[in-house]
């Protein structure tokens, strides 16, 4: 008979501790809410570390971020650590703290569940890894989303009611003013800059030159940014410097996306007079607006002169290319580059002949046909140097590359003679 003896393993088997983290969030940045967030962090840190079966990973906490948005830095970092295999379980206070968007909530929970990671909601006593966890979660998440919608609509109703009474909202960080004891007061140091900007504009200076002047003077913006032509133009167009307020210029699309759009008639607007002290008198403001409108009309007439006007778009900054002639050669350059310089937008210049040749190639014509280009091309995107993407009006796209012509090949006989004369003139004046 064969004798078989079983030998038990001598290596002790220690249970593996579950790696646990917590997620906390408050939707307001005031002192009371931040105190609540601090209390949540302390509570979860102690809770996880007291459990001998758990390994403490950390607490991910977002401040002053709404639960209906996906752009939560700590929430995204937590998901990244989950996907990397660093976390086994997530603890959070409630469904509304985790996410108020039902779609986002279920999508996130299901992704984590597929990775073997459970989410435990303490207030509702739900564990997503249990059999009935997702069913309860779906029902309660719908309630949380509806609560968010109701709260958002109540908030919007209060804001619109204030608009109807002519009360401004959100003027706490306006250049030239400070918010003090519930009202706007003039900051005289910045008010002098505002008056200078209007005076320079009325004297004939453009927005770009004024921005250059402000940068040379090291004038800070409200948030410490850089003065640009667009920022100066926005300041000149702002009626609030006259002490009056046009209310509800923009509106929120819905409570989930929180997307803000310019009000182009979708919502009523309200013009309230004497809402705060004026820095600029109404006559000066109206004269500035008249100059701006005349320049806008002039620019539109200029842009309508060429087939590529308003069609070529810089992917880096989103602005249109403008036509510029240098030494008799027409080329197109990003307007941000022309106005602000290469440090703001390092886009490349494209010769008009190159654009015409590539347009003909994209359209399949023997030569450049301006009418066909206008009829079939929606826009031309410049995503990077030496690359063009022709977006057609039928939705299709044609990507092409181009090679900058060498200086030797591009110079005509007349250009060489002109350059020689300029060089001789420099030598003669030396």
C-alpha cells in the first residue's frame, strides 16, 4: 500500500488589509463650510485609521466646487488613484457629496465596481458592492439631482428678482471699484487709470497701444493678469463705469453643466440707473462707444475685401488671421500675434499664395477659385506650423501640410534690387 502523508504549510497567512480612502466636498468657500470640510477630513482620517482591517490611503477633499460638475480636482485625482490600483474602497458622507448628477454618479460607481472598488455612503447606509446597492443608489441619486435642480432654480429666481429691482449682482471684483459694507465704492488709484484709458481712446489711441502703455506702466489688473487689447476694449464697453448697470448680460443654461452664455435675447435684460458711483460721465462714454462702433464697421468692411477674411482661424488662441503686406508680399498672420506678440501666440505666418494653392488642392480645382472657396469652405484651422485643416460646409475635413518657401526661392529680382538699395543706404549713412 502506498502511504501518503499531508504536510500543512508552515507559512502564516496574514489577512490583507483593505486600502480605504474618503471623499469630502463643500459647495461654498465661506468660513462655516470650510470648518465643516475640516471636520469631515478629521473624522474620516480617524475612522479609517482606527479600523485594524483598513489601511489609510488619505482623504480627498474639494472646496467650493459644485457636485454637478465633473471638474473637481481632488475627485479626479481620487479616480486616477483608483484606476491605478491604489484604493480598494471609498467612504463618503452622502450621495449629494459624491455627485448630484445621476448620470455621473452611476457612471463613476459602475466603473469603480468593475475595478472591484466599493463606495460606501454613510448617510444612506449603501455599499455599492452589495446586491441591492445600485438599485437604492439609482433611486436616491435621482432625488439628489432633483434637489440640486430645485436649489439652483431658487437661487436663479432670487438673482432675477434682484435684477427686476435694479440691484446689481456679482460686481465684487470690478476694476476701479471695491466692495465695502454691501456697496461699491470708487478705488481712486484705479479710477485714475480708467479715466486715462478713456482719454487716450478719445484722443485716437487704439486698444492695443493703450494695452502696451498699461503694461509699460506695470499697471496690475484685478486678478494680476496682463493687459491686452481685448481687455482694454471690454473695459471701454462696460457701462458700469457710468454708475449704471445693464443686468443679466449672461445666463446659466442649466444646473448640471453650469454653462454660461451671452444673453442674446433668450432672457430679459434690465438697465438700472445710479446703482453705484460713476467714474466716467455719460457724454465721455457715449463718445467712446461711437468711436468703437465706427472702427468696428471699418474693420468689417476691410475684412469683406478678401476671400480668406474671417475664414482662417488660429487653433492656439481661437482668433482669426489677418492679411498683412510686407515688401510687396501678401501673407496672413494670427491677429493675436499681430496685436500682442509672439509671447502670447507663437503662430506662424502663411503666405497668401500658399493658402490659395492649398485651397485649390482641398477643393480639387486647377487654380484658386474664390467663389468655390466661399461656397464650400466653412473655415480653415491652423492647428500647428505647416499644417492646415479645411473644414467644409458639408461637415467633411481635409488636412494638408505645406512647406514654407525658402527665402532664396521666394525673392524676386525686384525684391533683391530693393534690398540692395536699402543696404547701400545704411552703409552710406554709417
